[in-house]
C-alpha cells in the first residue's frame, strides 16, 4: 500500500540526489598536472573539445588526461569498510517516522488527492501539504502536468 503526497508550503521535495563522478588526472601542454571531476571520460572529451577545461596554473585549454587510470569516487573514502545496506527494520522505522510526519503536517484528502493537488498547483486552493490516494492514471496525469508529488510506502504505524 502506498500514499501519494504533495508537500506544500515550506516543505522541500523528498528527493535524493546521488552523483557519480570520476576523478581524472589532467595535464596541460605546459606540463602542469591538475585534477578534475567528470561524469566519465566522454564528458571530459566533450568539455575539453569545447575549451571548457583549462589549466588552473597557466589557463591553457589544451588539456589531456594524464596517463593514469581514473579513480572512481568511492575509492576516496578513508574507511575501507563498505557501508552496510540499511536493514529492513531500519527502513520500516524510517517510513513510520515519515508517515507520522506526513500525518502531522499534511491534510488527508483521501481519494480527492489528484483533484486537490491540481487545484493547489493552479492556485485555486490553499498551498499546503496534502496526502491521499491516487490511481496510477491520476499519478501519470499529475506528473505530465509538472506537479511535484511523491509516492511513499505506507507502513503500519509503530506500536510505540
Ligand atoms: Zn598549465
């Protein structure tokens, strides 16, 4: 079971952003070595071809990757221990906290979610956080209209 949520007012969307960057050793035509973060080798080649990569020491944009294997970001971690994935129980507890937060701060509009979300988006209803149920069709229509909402698993509340 899942609930659809529109966070209004001062709430920020619950979006996570994971960036994957690779560190490249670079070298200009003046033999200066420096480092740069790029999504991948192709991104470096593209930016370099446009003259967007320049040496911090002499400003030359004739820059090449130094002969060295690119280092993926995660090898820069100081700890050699891989982070353990969160356990099911931790995820469930986090979702319970999220559910309580939503129930406290958002208005339950039930099956009227899609209509109310659109009304808020159009400015014909008061800006606020709401939650409720929406069909896959309604969710798709909201997304197509650029309305920013989230769908979260709706776990049973904690016993505490
Ligand atoms: Zn240089």
